[in-house]
């Protein structure tokens, strides 16, 4: 298979490409900056495919597109989310109308908004940030486009990602930065809220696995399927990385809009991984 990966230099993109190059598939990496992966079966395209009238041809007619590109993914109320939404829509439309038969698009748990319990593909969405609203709009519109052009549509819904934290902006990255700045304590909430945590390499393997099959499609939760308290996860992270820092519990109040427990239903991704 010939697989186009957009956002190849991003937080997730490099890890997905590293998973794909271990296979016999050919990878076409697209981003404004070279992802820095030197491998015979990876070809880098540095042009802005959003500006192309026929990005499908410019990307050498891929069999699959893994669309990861997204500006300000860590800044949930950035104006960029709505400003670039139409560009994402046009890109997907142009790819599918030109002949692309399978598209995998990166989504987020933030499409759902406030929710308690396990999220599955039928969970109602009520996003509470510009990021979530834009992703939700692209999810709905890209699904209609895939149906129109009779293409396989796979929407990856990711959860609380950690790993490669110097390139991220999560609480894990903030703890790493605090340690580098000589801090020995980190102000924290009660840490009782439970989330679905997934390591970036595990997520990348799941995304690559989704893209290299067609039997399981639609909304696919790429997640652990297990709720873990924020405090427990952070304490484990500190221990595993031998960080000289301790959590200052109760320094901040728990935010009223954070769910006490939310996680993904992992039935579909487990089916895909078990069939590899």
C-alpha cells in the first residue's frame, strides 16, 4: 500500500511514520518541515497540499491518507481551529473526489465534551472548546463526503496522550519542564479525576493498524479502555522516569467542567489489533 501521512512532523506524525516504516508499505510524508526520517520507503513532500487543486495527484495517488495535520492542537481555544476548518474540508473533498478510496482522520475525545463513563461511537457530542467544535464539524462533514464518494472512512478518536513529552504540552510535559527548571514540587489538584491514558507509541501503532485494514471502520477509539486517576498516572510517570519532584495535592481546586471519570470503549481497536 501507498500511505500518505499529513502532519508528518507533528507530535503524532513522526511516531506513526516510525510504525509504518517497519512494514512493507510505502509512506509519503507531508508537512511544511521535513520529519527527518531517512528511510528508503519514505518519500517527503514539503508542499502545502491544502493549496493544491488536486492533492491526490500531487501525493502520487495514495491508497490511504492518514490525515493528522492540525494547527494549535494543544491550544484548545485558538482561533486557528475555526479559521482552518474549511481548508480541512476542502482537502478531504478534493482527495476523495479525485479517487482516494480510504481516509483515516485524527479526531479527539474533545468532540464529545463533558461526559461521564465510557465513550463509544454512539455517544452524543457536545464539544465545549473551539478545538472540539472544529473536530466535530470535520468528523460529521468528512463522513458525508466518504459516503458520497463511496470511500472507507475511519475516524480515530484519541484520548489523554503522553510520551515524547518535550514535544507536547500536557501535564506530563509541564512536569518535565518543572524538573528541568530545578523545581522539586509541582502544584496539583486532588488528582482524583479518572481519564484514559495512552502512550504516544501505542497510539501510533493503533493508528497504523487502523490504516492498513478496511474491515473495521467508522469512529474508532484508539485508547486503553481503562480509567486511571490523574494522580495515580502522574505518580507512576514520576517514578518510571526517576524524576526528583513530588505532587503538591490540593494546591489547585478541581475544575468543575472536568468529568470525574471518562474513558474510551476499546472494542473496535482490540478487534483490529487481534486480527493483525
